[in-house]
């Protein structure tokens, strides 16, 4: 399993970085849209659609919406969309904390709408970052924060983990792992801010944003875990050997990206 994870990561990491730094905006839009379509295929199962035709229709629906978004993107109020996304993730936090006692999202139609909302707002967030000055560096910073949260939580959890974070949703996650992951996020944000010689106020703000991004990253992972537990499945898919499905790799990013984009607008 470890060998598979490493080999897959050695392929995915250069591919991701090439997409971030080498593609123009139009190419990057399609690159991210491709990832979201793969995510949609897996989300259809989380939404409760098991027949092949239903899953294809769900994925095709997102493809149509993404194509429409590419066309109308200049007229979309992205700030409002990101705010709606962040508000949704606050609602998702309530669902995760109270699982399994809250069943508002259980209906297939509800999970379908949630899937479209999450995948589309993630696409808009990443595309918006690509439009900013030094886009590649900012997207890389976002990815580093998500990865730092994940790796820091894994190492801290394995080393010091005692108290369960959300046992009804993800029994393997611990509070010690959460603190370790957040510490790594703060470290990444501080190192980036110091390397850019940001004024003290902006540096503090960036560290706080890094902390919030890390928290959102954990929430995205927990929310997908909740959906998988509800459906009785371990992985969202099997497209990535050793890593499960595409959603298993981007679930944290989908929650963290809107938070990060809103924060970048404020710090700018």
C-alpha cells in the first residue's frame, strides 16, 4: 500500500504542479474542470446513485454546468459565491458535529445539490486564484497548507493521538492530530510571510488565514468521511492506487479553497 501511495504521488505531484505553473488561464480552467468531473463521478455514489446511467447523468450535468460557467464567468459575482460556499461549510460543520442525529442532508436530492455546489465553488475558487498576481505561488501556498494539515495531523496523531476528534464520523482522527496539522499550517504561513517580508500586520493576518484554511481542510475531509460512512463505503473510488478515489485527495481542498480565496482578497 505504501509503495502504491508513493508511486501515485510521484505521478500526481508533477502533474499538478505543471497544471498550476505552466498552463494559461484557459488551460487551467479545463484542467481543474477535468478533476471536478472525476470528482462528480465519485460524488454520484456518495449521493446514493448506484445505477450506471444515473451516475453518468449526474456527471454529465456537472460537465454542462462547468461549460456554462466558463462562458459566463466574467459576469459571475465570485465574491458572493465564495461567501455562500463558506456559509455552506459552516452548516456542514454543524452536520458533522451532530452526526448521525441530523438527517437534513440524507435525501439523494439534497446530496446531489450539495455535490454540485461544492464542486462548482471549488472550481471557481481555484480559477479565481489563477487570475490573481503571482497565481502559481498562491495556488502552491494553498496546496502546501492542505498538505501540511494532512501530513501534520497524520504524524501527530500516530505519535501522540489519544482523544478521538469525531469518532462517529472518522474514528481514526484525533484531537492531537488536529493540533499537529494546524501547527504545520501556521508554520507554512509564517515561513511564506517572512520570505515575502510582509509587514507585521499582514504577516499576522496571513498566519490567521493559514489557520482557518487548515481548519476548513480538516472539515472537508470529515464531511466526505461522513458521506462515505452514511453510504457504507471506505473509499470514494479506486482511480488512484493507494489513495482511493479522486475525492479522497481533493475533499480537503474543496473546503479550503473558498476560505483561502476570501482571505486573499482581504489581505490584498
